[in-house]
C-alpha cells in the first residue's frame, strides 16, 4: 500500500522526495509562502499552488488514516476482523469507502433485523434464500413461538425479510456499485412549492427543472439548494434517466437480486424474495444512496464555490494600487448625506466632513464648495467614490468639481465599498479611528482601498468582501481556511513595509501571529521606525523561528541596509556579498544594474547551502528590488447620462469594471447601480471553460448591452462588441433536458415475459454490465 507521501506525489505529478521534504517542512512549522519562496532547493521548486494542494491533501489523508485505524480497532474489539476484511479496509482510498465497509460493524440502535435475529429467525432467512422452492409460509410456521414474540408465520416472514434487507444494505461492494449507477444515470429534479411562485420569483428558472447529476454545474447546485433552503423549491433525486421507458424493469433491483443470487424461476419462494429485494431498494438503499449523492453534489459544488471565491479574492487583493497619493474618500448617501474623508499619502486621516448634495436637502453648491476647500487644503489628487446607494449622483458631483476646478488636477474613481460597513463597526476600526463616527470610517476605508487595496482589505473578514458565489451557504470552516490561505499568499507575495503596515496586515505575514504583529506596532510606536531587519529581533515574542519565516517578507525602506528593502532573505546576505565581490561593485552600484547582474553566472555562486534556484531569485531581486507584482493602476469612465438601469438600451457600448467572476460568467459595473452579466458564452469568440482566464475582478472592460430586463433587474452584456443586440440575454438553465449527443443505436432488449418483472430486471442488469461496443 503506498504511503501518504507517495499518494500525494502521484496526484501532484511530483517526485516522492519533493513531497516528503515539503511535508517535513510543514510539520516543522514552516508556512507555504516561506517554503515556496525560500526553500526551493528542498522541495524541487514546488510552487505555492502545489504546496497548498499538498497541504490540503495531507490533512485529508491523515484524517483518513486516523479513521482507518479507529475502524480496525473497533472491528478487532468485536472479534470480527479477518484477513480478507482487513485487506479491504487497508485498500479503501476514500472516507466513503471506509464507512461502507464499517457499516455492518458500526454500533447502532437496536434494529428490526437485530430483534429478528434474537428471536431466532436468522435460519429462516438463510433457508428462504437458499431454498426458494419451499413455500415461505410453510417454512415460517416452524418458527412461530410465543416465547420469542413470533406469534404468526407472517410475523416470522417479516422478521426474516428485515434480516435479508439489512444484509443487502450493508454489503459494501453492492452499495458502491448502486451508488455509482445512480450517479451516472440519475437526475436532480426541482419543482416550485405550492403558493411560492410569486415570492420565490428569483428561482423561476428552477420551477420545473431536471438535469443529470453528472452535468450539474456547481453554481446551479448551489442555487437549487438555496431555493430549497428558502422553502421555495422541492428537490428530489430521480434514479432513472429522462429517456427511460415508462414501466421499464428497475435496474437497481435487478442488481441487488444478482448480488444475492436471486433468480425468478416461478418457484414458491421467488415472489417473496423479489418483494424483499424491492423492499431493500425502496426503504433502505435508495434513501441512503440519495442522501450520499446529495452530499456528493453539495461537496463538489461547495469546493467549486470556495475555489471561485478564493480566485476572485486573490484578484481583488492584488488589484492595481493607486499608490501613496492624497485621496478624498466619498461614502455616498441620500438622506444621511455623503460622508467625506481626506487621507494623506500615508493613509493618515487629515480631514472629514459631511455634505448634503442630494435629496432631501439638495445643497449642491454648498457640497461643491466644501469639496473644493478640502481638496485644495490637503493637495488631494484622487477622489474615491463608493459604488453603493447614490454613487452615480455623487460621481456626477465629483465630475462637476473636476470640471469647475481644473487646476486641482483631480481624478475620480469608483471604488467597491463591499465590506466597508463591516470594517466601520469592527473592533479594529474603533481602535484605529477612535475619534471618528462609524459613518465616517467607511469613507476613510474607501479612500485607503483606492491607495492600496491589499493593505485595507486585510482588515475586513474575507467573507464580507462579497466576491463569492453563494458564499453564505458554504461551510464556514472550509471557506475561512481557503480565504485565509489566499490572503496569506497575496500579502507575502507583495511584501509588507514594516514601518507603515497595520496590525492586521502584519498578522498575515508568514510566521507572525496577531499578538506578535501588534507587538511590532507597539515597538514601532515606542522606539520609532525600524532601521534594519535585525532590529525585529528585539520585538517581544518574535523568536528565531518567527524571524526566519517572516524576515524575507518584511521590507524596510530607507534603512541601514538596502537589502532590507528587497525580497532577499537575511540568511542569503552572505551570498549577496559574494556576488558583489565577483562583480567588483558595492551594493549601491549593483542594485538595479541589470547589465551588471545579467553578466554574472548564477552557477558560480552555488555551494553546499545555496542552490541554483535561490541564486537565480537573488539576482532577479537585486535587479528589481522590492518589485510590486501588482498591475499598473488605471480607471474606468462611466458614460454620462447613463445612471439607472432604465437608461440602458440594447446596442450601447459602455466601459465598466468587473466586480465579480462566477463559473457561469462575469458581473460588470457599468454605473447603473445594478451589475450586468456577461455570460460565459459571451466572454470571447472561442470556447471558455473558466471565466477567470478571460477577466478578473477589477479589470476595466468595454461591453455591449444585449438585453435589459428592468422588472427583474437583469442586464445582459457581451465582451464581443460585434454581437447583435437583443440576440440573447443571460442564459438560463434548461427547463427540460436535451440529450448531450445523438442517441446511439440501442441493442434490442428482451420484452417482459410471464416469468415476472424481477426476471426482466435481472436481464436488464446483465445487459447493462455487458461490454459496450
């Protein structure tokens, strides 16, 4: 049996030694970003994506081994563990397979079958199965005994049936085969509940819906389960395909009968055995398998939902920063006014105010005067406008400000305010901005997230950022682990200025806990900015291991050592000195000198402690020290006069910003308070499997309006600007199934005969198992 490391290596397409080294580093407390960046020699350059997958699979397989050991011990304690069973348990490669094998031995409440065995009816069940030529009632008469509670032959037969049914339901191989047959042939069917058609109109696409289990995409599964949760839809799993002939023999019952050696030959016991098979399927196996498959559907959809959310979050966190420029943040509103906050180039709040340009006060002129005063007094360069309620009206106000005050050189940008209210009411916001009203904190956050999205968004619970796919339905633990990993990878991929970073940002750095991050802030406040990375060793709680894991990701600009502003790890500084010696240059002459550095042979600096990947990374870092991997900042311009969904017309070509990407397409904000959908089929002229290969949140795109449904607030857009307007809207799921491909010629099957439906089911099962040509 392969080891855990060997199994993961096979799955990753890596070597055993690579996985073993990565596992040892993870077990030793190293983080994925640290291993991916600074231990490339040890792992054979496994990247962060491979390491994340490795880490996840390692946890699953270790849990599997723990469960396997517990099951073996339980069965051994019952005295029922033989070599054959032990071999099957050791060979089980999934938790589902393990539980199937354990089911007959799992302690459970007293069942009808157990009571029947205690009443001495097991021999009757065995006799009826072995000798179907006997009359069941006659055979059962011998087991009637008032002392055991078996009052009549009928009661004896009922007990025998319970024993047979339980035995069939606990046959691991049979259950596995039936489950896979149900999965490959079955459908998920939904219908609207009585009286829910109007209130549940958002689920109208699923009021009369059916689709094969194997073809259901994740977003559709999540939508269907959401509809069921909100008591709008009724869901059921149908084990037969849509093209099954009415009244056809039951394939599953036929397979159950085959597994038990049951044949319908017109003997006295055959009818009773057929009923036992039918009872086993309809009351036991079908129900348990349907529950298993619902769980499988949900698990796969949840996994895809987490993947989509994590991918969108990564793109949002790594969106282009506007940079260290004085910024005015505007949090729009009508009755409560527009909250304004000015932050300087470092993100420090320097002024706040509230203006009332909209209903009901309509103090447009006063608002313009206030904004002009704030911008002139603090040298504002950027105006960040939250994209919520009253955003377009406020955007028009900012446009008039820019037109009326051209000497200010302002640029206005619409910014997603998702999660800003969560930040405003958080404990950290209260600590960071204790003197500001909650409503004004939102404007501060909007301004800062334009300057540096990553630094600001890490202060918000990732789930609240709102770039997911049914994220509120996903398991909190699984989603949180995935999103935390994304944030950690993004923060460490960009690097953190230790002298300006907030506590929440520092807490995401490899090796730093929230407590140590806060201690860094306190030490910085008490003793001034850090002059070198080595100074971090004086921070309370930041020991040798934490320093090793974090130092390479912490930047110190304008410090004592220029290398401290780069991604070169302090442990590699001796290598840099050897490089400088070979180049006959000092650090000032080498940093940024591409011609000098590219003229060196990386292999000349490889030794017993430093390999070629590390030397190559060092040279690249010296060439562009502290390079920000994020794209260059650019903005979208919304079309004047297009402010509500009612202003849209098919055929319009507009500029917008991608706000979210799902499995079925991308949502684009074109400035009308309602995002439009570019269906996956309208993203490109070629086939698109994953929308994120075409667009990402934050991308500025040009789209064409295809269709507008004002009552349902649906906007159909296309990235293909030559598409014909009105040709199609957002594609809805099929209400009726269509065959995936032309039906192949079918073999002629035997027609039902006088020897019974069970015989037809047996023949059908046999045909289904025959080799396909």
